[in-house]
């Protein structure tokens, strides 16, 4: 029981504490950025929303590096000026 728990903890901590190690795939994606849709959680309503590859590309073009913290609905609600 205890051993199983420790094993599970070790396994998960190994994954979460893994340092960023660029793999061949990562390096390839850095040289030729291929964006993927990611699911983010809105800090306002707590809903999950898709941060699409197209939107990411737009943000990169605008020089916005960080991910959006609110979903499109809340963004509209905030009346982003
Ligand atoms: Zn929201």
C-alpha cells in the first residue's frame, strides 16, 4: 500500500519536475513553428476555451507572447477597448 503510493508519487513527480529538454521534435517545431490548438481555462468564468492555432498566430504577429487569460465571451463582456 505504502510502497504503491510512494511509487505513484515518484512517478508523477518525475513527470512534473522534468526540466525542459528540447527534443528533436521541439527543435523542429521551433525552426518551423507549427501551432496547435490548446485548451485554456478562463480566469473569469472558469470555463475552458480553445485557444486556436490561428489565434496564436495572430497574437505572435501582434507581438503578444502570453496566452489569453479570459475566454472570448468574457473578453467581450469586459469590453476590451
Ligand atoms: Zn470566461
